[in-house]
C-alpha cells in the first residue's frame, strides 16, 4: 500500500510498506529494506513512475519493505542517500539524474548496497565498490523501431529516407539512435539516414524545426529522442503526414501517425535487482544489464495500419536479437 508522507526535514516520501508475510532474504535472514531516491515531485514523470511501479511489485511479490524519498533542492540528494544508509537499508537505488550523489555517501556506508538506475558505474569518476549500475540496452528496442521504419519507408515512392532527433550527444540518446539506424539499414540496405541534435529537451520548437528540415529532405519516418522537445518533432510529423516514432514510453496517444515507440521499462530493472538480492544473486561493483530478453526495453503499440507480414518479420527480428544472432551496436 502506498501513502504520501511529509517529514519534518521537508523530504517528500512515498512509503511502500511490505505485507506482513514473514518473507526473508536467503542472504540476510530477514525482511529486506529497499530505498529509492527520486528526482522529481511530479507524478507525471514517466520514468520515475515506472521505477516506483517496479518497487511496488517487489513489495507485493517479494515481501520487501520499501520507501521513496524525494528531497527538496535545499536538502539535496546526498542527504536522502545518507538517511537510508543510516537506517541500514539493504539496497538504495538512485535515479540517473541524482545518482552521482551516491559517490559521496557510499564510501562511508560500505555495508549498504547502492544501485544507479539507468546509469553505468563506468561513468562515475571513482565508482565505489558497493555501487552497481542498472543498465538498459536501449539499442535493441531502437533496432526494432528502425527495422519497422525501414519496412514502411520502402512502401513509399521515391528514395528511402528515415531520420532521428537527439536531445544531446550522450550514451542514453545515442544508444536508441544507433540501434534505430542499424535496424533501418537491415530492413532497407540502401536507405538514407538523417540525424541532428536539438541541444534541448524542453523547447518543442527546436525539434519541430529539425523535423521539418528532415522531412523536406525526404524523411518518411521521424524518430524523436529528445524528451518534451521531441514532442514538437512528432507533432511536425503529423502535420506533414509522415510517420513518427516515440521514445521512453508509449506515445501512441499523440495520434494515428505514431508508428510505434521505443520503450524503456526501468521498473523491470528495479524488480530484477531486488529479486537478485532476495535470492542471493546480487553482485556489487558490476553493471546489471536489461534488454529485450529481460523485458527492460521493448516496443509500444504498433500502428494497426501495419500489415501482418511486417509484424511477423518484426517478431522474427526480435527473436534473433534475443538469441544473439543479431548483435546491435550501442554507439554511433
């Protein structure tokens, strides 16, 4: 059961109380306590909402006791990590936007396990030994989206062109796009690929302008990997009567022009990390990876206008990625 609390230290907390089931961890001999340090007070933040959903499943399925703390800017994130550590939580998970604060707390709390959600430990200048990265193979979902884009683009008259808009040049963005490009070229080997960065995740007009330019150059499918800015690109795709592909969450609600979405399931990583800990399989100081096989990434709703033959081909391609027959590049 979830309940909203406001602590005296002005920390907004979402308490997730485990059932009185007597569940214990084989490695600890007691009920596990798991903390999550959030980055946003907004209930509309889809990434944080999914992370909390994963935590909620862990409470229901594994009998853990869990709590979410979202500190005020004045308090800072390190204080939330330190508070969990002082209470001897078994695992403390941080969202990517605040996880660098772990580096200040973890060395003083060696008995506590920390995990950076959607962030590799390799990006930390001095990663502590009790830090694990929870990493998602975005490129695999990007590949499926690109493969489908290549198939539908081949149906249009003229030269085959698809495009992508990235917010900034960073691994989380380029992973999606690298997979997208590779998938499109697998479906249509001679296809032309256009790519530009908006250098903003909030200004919709920036992505709208990029999408307009890409469509003018022949793009029939626009993959928008730029947060709120990216919605501007998808809206432009709708106005110009070409396909759009969403990212992070299922964005099919934006309209019938959405071909599909490359979706991130961070809650799966949260649940799997906690399950590994409860079963004695959790490892400190490594990256745990989640792709198509683990359910960490995938596609959202595929447009009903897509023929069955394309869906069947997409399903075969997915199986080839999961089996390892297709190895998807993670970098551009």
